C-alpha cells in the first residue's frame, strides 16, 4: 500500500489516540501537505523537532496497528465484502425457487452494497 494511503488509514483508525499536538502536526503535514519548514514556522519550533515528532507519531501509529490490527482487519473484511458483493451480482431471479427468496436476496444485496459504499469512503 502506498505510504501516504497507509498513513491516512492509520490516522483514521488511531488518530484519536494521539495527543492534540501530534494530530495537529500530522494533519498539517499529511492532510494539508505543508512542508516541515512551514509547520515549524506555524508551531514556533525547529524543523528538526517537527521531523522528530512526525517520525515518533508514525512509530506510535504503527505500534497501535501491530497491537490492535484494525487496519488489516478492515482490509480483510472489505475484501470479503467485495467477494460477497460479486457473488450476489452473479445470481438472478431464476436461481431462486420462490419470489420470497429472490426478494430476500435483493434485500441482502442492497444492504451489502450500502455497507460497501460506507466503508469505501473511509
């Protein structure tokens, strides 16, 4: 996974566990694309201090993921959901013995698609 995308996911899942300063500097660098020098000027600290804070924050987020595995679980569940969605799309009304079964299939398909849309925006 591309580093920026991985960092964004780690921040999405574990960002609330960071300090306010860590979150702020993280946002300025990764979300607003400010340089270390620009952030240092805003925060009134050295560029090296910003660099160290970002590296420490990256390690903290990676440690959370190593211990909790929420991002990996998210990707695993997303993959399974995509497989279920593909299977549902391959079924048609003639595959069911009753109209009720087909309607149930349609409800399940709609619910899976709703969940998939919601997790795809994370």
